[in-house]
C-alpha cells in the first residue's frame, strides 16, 4: 500500500509466488501503509485467499490474524494444481463496514519437485 497526500492507495500489489505441486500454500504477510504504520485487521469481517477466483482459504479457515498490531496474516491452505500452469491469486479483505478490497494479487506458477 502507498500513501499519497494523506490518501491510502488500496490498489492491488502484484507479488509473484511459486510453489511445488502438492505443497500447501504458506504465505505469512504483514500489512502496513507506505509510512510503515500497521493496518489493523482485528475488526475485519473476512479475509479471503483466491486462486483463479476459487476461494481456497478464509478468515478462521486457513487464515489467521496475529501480531501486536493485528496486521500479521498467515495463510495455510491445501491445493493440488497442475504443474507448469500459471494461476492468478489474490487476497481480499472485507473491513468492519463491509467494504471489500483486493489488497494483494499476483501470478503463481506450480513447479516440479526436484
């Protein structure tokens, strides 16, 4: 996220991700604004992790919020996607007011276990 003239830019951030076939998604993440201030997720209604628009984890079901400032999220989700295929993933957060925003999105490729 970035801050410009006091306004938070909620545009999605593209983060590439690679995983081996059969491995769980394991994504620890700390959410802050451009000034480094924590984005408090303690009152979020939901946090969802999608791969190709299919939800594979949600708050309380594979996603946890922790940390002193309630801005650390951990996603652990099983998945069995095809090797060599490119996928799109995203993390969507519904805030206390019911506003839904995509905070992170990116491309993912499943690699062969070597």
